[in-house]
C-alpha cells in the first residue's frame, strides 16, 4: 500500500472498526508497611503497575476515588545517582510525589508548632520495589536522596508553580537543626 502524503487509502478506518477495551478488574495494591512514626497529615498511597507483554501502566493520581485536591501542575524530576534534594518546605501547597522507578530515601521533618508530631522525623524508602504516592502537607520539611542509579520521580503539587512568588523555602542539606544526615 502506498503511504505517501498524497495517496488515498483503498479503504478508510472508521470508529466502528475499533474494539472497546474490556473492563479492568480493580488491581489490589500491595500493602506499604505502615511507617511507625509517620508525621501527621503525611500519607503514603501504594501505586500498582498493570503489566502485560508491552510493558506497564501505573496510575499516579486519579479523581476516580473522589480526590478533593486539584491537579494543576505536574512535572518530572531527574535525580542523578547519589544526588540529594532538600531541605525544602512549602507554605501553601501539598507536594504529591510519585515514586515508581529507582530507589529513593525521603526524610520528612515536622516544623509545625501546633502539630501533634512537631519536631518528629520520618524516613521512607520508595521506588520501583515499593512504588508509592507520598503526600506532604505545607510546613513539613523534606529531602530526597537517590540511592541507586539515575532515576526520575513525578511531582503533582496542589498549586501551580509561580516563578514570581515561589512557594518554596530552603535550608542547606547539612543544617544541624534537622536531626538527620544523608551522609551517614
């Protein structure tokens, strides 16, 4: 069959030629071991890959289950092997970080004086072996270390980034007031 731009196919493909996908049974999410001392307001949702002979599809975030927070900004972060990003917190937005590739250590520290977990530290390992969506409230300080080879993760914060007024506050990664070291 001639496929040049000016050729006309002998027959046309119509919507009726396609077969609708069959319903997919709800996948059972692997249980993420509860974090003994998870900071108040932080959640970890297991992510499930649906695989077949072509590869895999993983839903990172959906409104199907009644999500009340908007999906307004989505970006992918490349993390070089051994790299560390942090310490940061946001004043207004929740970070929603999806880890499905690589192996990441995420440290969280609660600086909200009115929180029941004020000054508490939580550390998680997420990635290919433990895929999960981590939801981090405002004023919870966090940092991410890539424990393996170059990898990526996705952030879907609840507010769009405004370059004229960034909602991001930083401290050096070795600040002694945070009781955690990525160098240990």
